[in-house]
């Protein structure tokens, strides 16, 4: 059962992207991939400093440090959906992230602990982890703002403007 849940967390979110226009997926994929880099580094730091351990969420044997189903599946796709609905509405974006991060850490994570999908070993408080996640969300928003500026000033845009 545990393996089915983990594989579902990896695959099903990706399937949900068929409900978005390809332009939307292309627009927000860079920020979602940037999120995977940030979270991979955070999990590496957590592993190194003993902040928490993610035993029980491994699919492949080599993914003992970073939970692949969550970081490269569900969370990556959630970032795309959140940006799709909230980008350029900062307060809505921040509110949605606080609600999602808080719900995950205070509701979903304890259920997953009881199911053995994640470890209960942590030296950080839950509120500290939520604060870290919200901080990452803020960084992602700034990254997307920068990304939009780069796209608006891309050579293709400049060439199009010169031709008119």
C-alpha cells in the first residue's frame, strides 16, 4: 500500500498538468524546477545537520535523503498550479502558500507519519519548518518575477519590437 501511495504522489500530479494549457506549463516550469533545486538543497542540509530524516518515503533505494515522490512529483506540480492561479496577486499567493504549507505540516504530515510514509524524527519545530517553506515560497515568487522580466525582454521580443 505504501508503495502505491508513493508512486501515486509521483505520477498523478504530473497527469493533472494535462488540464493546463501547454503555454502555462512552459511559463511556470522554470520556477517549479527552481523549487526542486531549493528543496533538494534543504533536504541535503537537513540530512547533514540532523534537522529531520525522511525514512519511509524512498521509492528507489538511492533516494534516502530527498523524497522523490514529494519533491519531484506532487510539490513540483503544486507549484505550477499555485502560480497559475495566484501569480501577480502576491497576497493571494502568500495566503495560499501559508494555508497549503500549514495544512501539510499540521494535518497531512502527521497522517503520513502514522502510515509510516515519513519519519517523526525532527529537531526543528513544525512552525519552523512551515516558516522555512513560506520563505522558500517568497524566494520562488521573486524568481518568477525575474523570470517574467527576462521573458518580456528576450531577444525575440526585442526583434519583434524592432520590426514594428
